[in-house]
């Protein structure tokens, strides 16, 4: 695992200067570095990187704070966040809402920003406020957007073959059989990155067992050997023959290209990835549509989904807290979200007063489907312990994808429970 030094070494200079140094103490922490800050970013893919750069440019112009952006590959940033925050982190960094925010806040690795929220709080709805808090009730995150995980369709393929949107599990499997019979891949699928399969597990568990059970499982309040999970793996086993083979050796961008090219008809993933990849590849975004994952258990219907919220935090070792908070006070406005989303054709605003006239059909539909959910999850690696999800669970799901049998599922459930006991009691 790369250390914190790697994160600071991959710098891309913004319009302002100021390098990163060891964290100061006492009064210097408030204003060290003058009016300059450093910003650790995981927006490494071309499309979100451009949108983030535009946001920071607008923030610099509005606040007078000069920003140096240090960009690191998304997966590397996520996997090394613990050592990064304990080392010599940037003043600000990109991060996620949910349990993983709470975890690092409880470790004292993120600066509390209640005073920022005193300024921006009226602009956000209560659910977004809740996602921005630690377990202690204090604020630690300023969100910028969220996005839904949905089933994307290549509409050229759907229209050509007359495929219809499935409303329940049986009609989904029937559609997959028809697509496969037409010589196409029903679901583009990739798992080399480690996390995409977590989303498939999430939606199956949410559809079959509901939101409360899913959240209890993520935080190990129910065991991984719970019999209700057997149905999740059984449905996944039924689906896998219709998913693109060789998934554990493929990155998600290549799976998205399979959808773009019409070799695959569907792909289950976030707009933050699939729609963004279409933009980066200059593919026809008008040929892309999506539907909410079909109902499995009528008790829960289509009430829940993953709709992760991303945002920004101040590290506990920040050199210049005063300037960092000044920057966040601007970023936490509807105007700032609109500025970001002017260059973002895949995420949606979370501020109540954001006016985004540039929304395309994907974004308008995203707002609609998220608003209809009774609850939204943040994704397994955000709702659970990060190391456990990214490493242990992801590796277990790799094994299941490569050997989707009832015996393998039972073995995985037993192994995950044994390891969860260690993680969540340590």
C-alpha cells in the first residue's frame, strides 16, 4: 500500500500556489500559509477532473483563496485514505458521506466544521444535513452532489430489438434471455476495480431484504451468516450468466465502452461513472437512458437505491483552516453547485437553492428517481468499514463471480462473518 507521501507527490497545480508541509500547531494552524490551501482530489477521471477544476476556479475568484490541487487516481486515494490522513494530508480533501465519514471523524482525522454549516445550513434539506454529520452530531462534510445507481440502457439496441423495461425480477431474467439469444451481452460488467460488484450486492439486498436490514448488515448489527442473505446470493447466481464474462479482469471504463458500442444492452452502475464515461468518450449521451432496478420483493418494491453523496472535508492536520473554511462556505452554496454542474452532465445538485439550467435528460431523471426513494444508501464501502468492504468483501465477491455456486456462497458468508467479527469488535 502506498503511503501518504504518494498522495502529495501527484500534484497538479491550480491557479494558486502554496506547497504542503507538516501540520503546524497552535495559532499557526488557523492561518498558516496565508491565503493559500492545498486540496487532495480523487477526481482523476477526465470528465469529473474538468468539472472539479472549474469549481475551484470559480471558488478562487469568489473567495480570493489560492488553491493547489493534488490529484490522485480514485482507487489509490480511497485505498490509502487512512494513512494519508494520519500522515501529512492536504488542507482539504474530497470524500464521501456516510459511515466512512463518521469513522474518520471519530478517529479525530477530520476537522469539525459546524461554523461553516452555521453559514450554509439553510441551503440544504435535512437528509443531506444528516449525511454530512459524524456520529457525534457535528458537521464534517460539505456535499457537492449525489447520483443514482441505476440500470443503463443503450437505446439504439433497445429500439432496434424492441426490448421493454422490466418491472420485476422475472421480466428482467426474461429480457436477459432474449438479449443473449440475440447474440448480445445483457449486462456489461467489470470488477477489476474491486468496488462495482458491491453495488450489485447492495441493490439485490435492498430489493430483497429492505433498507434497515442492509444498513444493519453493513455495520455488522446482523451477521453475514443471516439466512436472509442466501436469497441475495441465489438471485445473483441467477443473474451472473447474463453478465459480461471475465469481469474480475476488466476495469469499469472498458465495460462502459461495451455498452457504448452496442455489444451490451445494459449496465448497472452509477451515473457518476457510466454517463461521465460517455461524455469523456464523446459518445452520444442522447442514446443513453436508464431505469430503476426492478422490484424483487413486493414489500420493498423500488423504494431504495444507492445514491452516494460526495463532498469535501478539512483534514485535522490542515495547515490553513481559516482559508479552507472560507473556501467551503462558497462551495456550500447553490451557485457553487451550479458552477460545478455546468461542466458535469451526470451528477445532480444537493443544495435546495441550486439552479442548474444545464441539466440534461439523464440528470433530470436522476433527480426524479432519487426523490421517489423512501431511503437511499451510500454504497457498501461507504456504509460499512472501508477496509473491510474494499478488501475483504470485494475479494469474496470476486470469488463468487468466478464460482457462482450455492456452496461458494455459503462459504463466503461464513468467512465474511468471521472477519467482520474481528473488524467490528477491534
